[in-house]
């Protein structure tokens, strides 16, 4: 089958990659659509030292499974595969299993392929009302929803999202949908204004924020150390910074300043799929408008080049049927 | 009057420092006893660029006040003096007033003197049952209690305190008193075992912790970057690090790791005085045993040298009456 592989040095389009064989607990999936994420681009720069088939945002059809009720189901799937027996897995928290494998990121082949395997426990059936092009946003939308499991926003609390790309836009819709009424975006892409929630109060270039603006909560979605530094400078005393994006390498910080200002820094990763699917069904999210281009899997190298262009939003890959 | 001043370069014992004059909202205090804190030692190394009379842990007697009900009262006092008019002060949160002055730390003379002024709003009367040598621990004990306002410990949650000096010992007693049953201390001073709470489950040298030990919550009380690094290495996924101690300078961190592990970092500074006084009255805290020495104010330079010795616990200064 066709598959897009990263060998640690470069991307390679394999045309005779072996078809994966599902275990008794897994389904064999035919991939219908898959999304390129910032994490995929980070892996190309060495993140996690991953090698293998990339890709973790996808919509697929079950083509083989020990449990026949799954056959032909159109599905999305959670990306963390826990060991099933450690203390985290025992508490139902395989997302933090210390020996977990993560689809297309850590120890397990991903979804930029014609076929892939995934544990049935990770699958979520898609309602007919959701198109593939909507449903492919389930995983990043779930990551945005994770914030609402971790923090509660007070009424009238001023909130900024730093980073106005794909993730920042999804986070803005999630927070607006939760009733956050004093919400601002900060970034370099005012041209994407039609994708912002209607209730957004403003958009600022990070260097043009007025002196007297500060925020009780800042969600860091920029994928850059500069966004993290901006958040530390603009958060109010006793404020919170939610870290959503990963960026490589170390940055110097002064923990004494966090003590004096009593700041909270909150790391935030994967989120819940069921509420994400429900939100995609019931809310008016501009996810289809966030698709910059769809490429066949055979053009994956072009697709990756496009995804790395400044201002590109979601780039999708559509594996061809045989 | 006598007062211990820091001029930005060195400590100086002034013998003819002018007597402070209270405003209509302030009381004039005669200092009975004052404690040297790690923050005082940090100021000598340049922390906050403070110059003036040092000292913020104290017990005093009110000797002049516009409100006669305070006269002759034995008191302790909160150290943050807000502007009274900003949005933080309006919410009763002068601790985080952006233009606050802080006794002996920022913009306001401290308590290593025979006399000092403090706003009446900052004063707390002492019950007769508390000795000066107990009550002088009110401020650091309040700082330890601040943790319990910020986080709730789950039953059976493993907690480590890194840093087994004065602050670490007070934090241990506060957490033990709150029912924390899986509590460990980490540091270089096993010789202080008689000061630990009876329920402490263990004490470890930071480099001798068994491989398979990790903690859901770590309270950083070490005053050193090494304690912070230890906490980041030993905290469990989805765990919390409460930063209590300040240490100067920047340290490199990898925020991406905090995202993946979903860590929470919580800065924690000043705490509530009323619960601290109540705890000093009702619990059996070994605070008097934590006093390594009491020096007259005229021997303050010797006292500071003692406070900087490894393993020294609380060093107190007793200003002489005229």
C-alpha cells in the first residue's frame, strides 16, 4: 500500500509498504481523509525522534475487525494506546500511560497511509450528519476542549489566545461556545477574521497590544517560544497560562517571578472525543473553511511543503482507494 | 533608634536612624522580636534591589495609634501594603496590588529596628496564649498555609516537599495537619528529624530517592534551582509543582515537556494570618525548637552570619528597649 514515512532524515512516499495486520483487539482501517498537524511538522525537525508512518488526525472506514458490529463503520480515533496494565491505564487514563504508544508520534505507525490499525477501544463512530471534512477536525477540536476540563473561566474574565492559526481558532470557538465574553486573539494573521467566533472582542498583533491590556488567562497556541514569552509578559498577577502548543528546545524562565506573581502554568494535551463530535454536530464551526487544500496521498510531499507555508491553515491528505 | 540597614552593598547597623512617624492610618510599633528569612538573605544578593531597613517577620507592641483601642496591643502584621485604590485593592487583594510596597522587601522599611510603622489594617492582635517566640512564626506559617488555599490534596496522594529547612518543615506540618498521609521530605538535613510531623512517611536525600518513586504533588521549598529541577524530574504525569521558594536568576525549561505530561506549576507567596494564628494556638507545632539562636539587634551582623550557615534554622533578633 501507499504510506508516507519519515526515516528520521526525510519524508518518503512508500508505494509498497506492507499492509498492517490487526490484532484481536484492533480494527483494520481504510483511511478516507487525514490532516497534517503542527506536531507532524515538529517531527520533521526531530520532535520525539519518531520514525515510521506519520499522521494522527483522520477519518476512516473499518474494513476488518474481530467484532463484526464495527465493519463498514465510519470512524475517528483517539491517538494514545496505553499498555492496559499500569496504574494510569487501571484508572482509565491511558493518555498518560508511561509506556504508551501514540499514533504517528511515538512507537506506532500513523494514518498517512491507505490502511492502518487501531485498537477498537480508541474508535468513535461518526454520525451521518458529519462530513469527512468536518470529522477530520475531531482530534484537534478535542485537544481544544481539553482546556475546559482543566480550568473554569470566571464571568467577565479577560482571556487571550496567543497564536491565531488552526489550533488558536478552534480554541477560540470552544471558549466562545462556553460563554467566554471577553476573548481576544493575538497573532500575525488578521486576514483569517472570517474564521473567528462572532463574539471575539478583538485581535492584536503581539507587539501592538496597548500597554494597559493584560489577561487573567492566556492560552498559548503559537507553537513558538515567542508566544510563551508574550504570555508571561501579559498575564495578570494570579493569572493562568495554559500551554497547548509544543515547541522544541529550552527557554530560560525565572521561577521566582512566578512565585511573586502567583502564576499558574498548566500543560494541556489530548482531549475528549465525544464532546468534540457533539460540538461539531451542534455548533456552527467554520472547520470546512479552515481547509486550505486537499491533496491525494501520492502528492504528500507537495502537501507538506504547502503546510509549512506561513498562513497555511489545514492541509488534508486523501489516500486513494486501490 | 537602632536599625539594620542594607545599602545595596552591605548591611549596616545604624544607631541614630530617625524614629518613623505613623500616618493617620498607621500604628507605631515597638519591635519585640523579629525573624531572619531566606528572602532577607536573597536581598543581600540583590533580590528586588531593595535598600533600607530589612525584616518582615516580627512581633511588636503598638505604642502610638490614632485608634486608641490598639494601644499596648501585642501584634503581628501582614507585609503587603496596597495602594488602596487599584482594581486588585478594590477586590481586597492588596497582596497583588501592582504598586504595593512590601515591608522590608519593596519600597518600605522593615522590622529589624527598635520601632517601625505599619497600617492598622495589616495588624493582627496576639492571644495571650502565644509567646513571642511562637508568634514570630506567624508570617512564614501563613505562607505555608497559602498552599491549602490553592490546591486540594486527594486522599492517598503522594506528596513530596523538596527542601527540608525552615519553610519545608512548616509546610510539612501544615500538610500533615490537613490529613496528608503519604508525605515525604527531600533534602540534606536528616538531623532535623525531631522537627518533622510524626506522620511523615519518609525523608530522602534528593539523589538517593529510589527509581520507582514519583509524586503527584511536589512542594518546592528548597530556595535553589536544583530543587526545581528535582521536582520536574520526580513529578508524575498530570502532577503539580507548587513553587514556594524564590531563587535568583533564570533556569532553562522545556515547556513542550509540560504539555505532553500535562504538568501544573503553581506559584505561591503570602498566606492568611488568621488561620496561621489559630494553627499556632491549637496544633502542636515545634516552632520554638526551630529557633537556632536569638541575638540582640546590636549583634545583627553576627546573627546574619549565623543565618547563612548551612543547617541553621530560625535566627531571631531582639531589639533592645531604650
